[in-house]
């Protein structure tokens, strides 16, 4: 088996407490043919200096410094800079097991796949393993076509399918893929487009990626208007599914996820904040047609339909129920 180059792409922003552990876990991989690209997204702590120090010690590391532009734009910069046969992502406050890339490259080559992915371990700010509500939904060893993967993503939502960083990808998959600048939920916005291109996606049940769960992360932050970006990503996914002839059942499951996520956003927002209420009202104009389509479906359960009817009366009812 040959040893193709993997570009490991690391967005960096104000993670001086954790970046050493992250970079040590990458440079000490048993798989050595790595290109390690770090983009310091305008950090105001010592993260950028730490990146430069590591680059002086390991010739595989390249550092790019830029003004703060956000995670989505930083991912685009990283992808554009990559020259490897494969791409992998690691967020700079997380870390990976020593054999992550040796295992993933072995199965992706053995199976002739386009993406290989692993399970996720969840750790606290000190790096100690914790039980996360997603821990009870691990992935198993198997393989899917790209279209089967997208269907499962919509029918049985699993964050391990969505996130960027527990995978390696053939680099050519990112041709014409652009993370939405200035948005959060950037992974949600592109995964269906990337996976749809694939002939084969393979899974290992091994836990190789360790996600550090902390209150300041995007995934755990309090509600802001930018949290509604996730709804835009799901609306785009529904349009994509429709254009690419996915089943009505899969489209409706995506619509259910959209309405559930919208209700969660309403309940998380501040009912006394007029800016938030106005944005919710504008977003509902886009979501409302999908609610009506769900009511027409024979496969949607009665409780879901009751919820949708309340939503159609007024989304602001969910401030109180």
C-alpha cells in the first residue's frame, strides 16, 4: 500500500490553553506523510506564536496568519492551501489518537472509498472523557454510497455524519465546495454536497477524534442571531435533495428536522429582544411552506402535525410552551 500525502487543516483562534495538546497529537501520528497547515485567524492570545514555534521545529507545518474572518472563511483558506491527496480537519482545541490517520488511510485505500470516518470521544476542558448525549449513537463499521449517506443523514440524524473533523476526504471532493463566509454551522451547510459526490464512504467504529466540549464553543454557546444560520443550511439541504431526486420521505424527514431546530431556536431566544423576534419572523417566512408540505404527508405522525399546526398559528407560541 502506498503512502499518499494527507493535508491536516487546523483553524486556530484563541486556543493557547489547548493548542499544544492538539498539535502534539498531530505531529506524533504513526502516519508520517502529512502536510500540516495552521491558519491563525487573528488570535489575540499567544496561539499564533505557538503555531510559529511548532513550524520552526517541524518542516511539515505551514502557518498562515490572517485578520479575523471566522471559521467558515478560515476553512476555505485551509482547503485552498492544501496540496495533499487527502484532506483531514482538526479543530485546535481538540486532539486525536496516535493511529487516527494510519487507520483511516488504510481503510479508505483498501475499500477504494472517497471518505473514511471514525467515532468521536467527548472530553471536558481538562481532557477527561465525559458522556455526551451523542455518545449513545456511535457509528459502526460499514460502507455506504454517497446517496445512502445523505439519506441516512436526513432520516436518522447523527452529528458524527455532519462534523468536518472525524473524517479524511479525497481532496478533489472539495472542488466547487465553499463554506459560507461569515456563517456558523458551516459543516451543516456543505456535508450533503460533499457526500453526494462520493461513490463510497467507509466507517470504522474506533474512537480516534476527541472533541473538547466547553461552554464557549460554537456548538454550546448561548443563543445569538447567528445560531439561525443552521436553518439556512437545512433549507439549502431540502432544496438540494429535491433537485437531486431524493425520496419524498427523506425530504420530509429533513423538513421535520428543520421545524424542530426552528422551535429549539425560538425557545432559546429572548422573547423581549425585538431584533431576535424580527429575525425569527423573517426566517419563518422561509420555513412556513415546508410546514404546510409536512401537513400533507401521510407518513408524519399526529403529534408532529399538532406541533406544526401550532407553529403555523404563530411561532411565538413556543416562547410559552
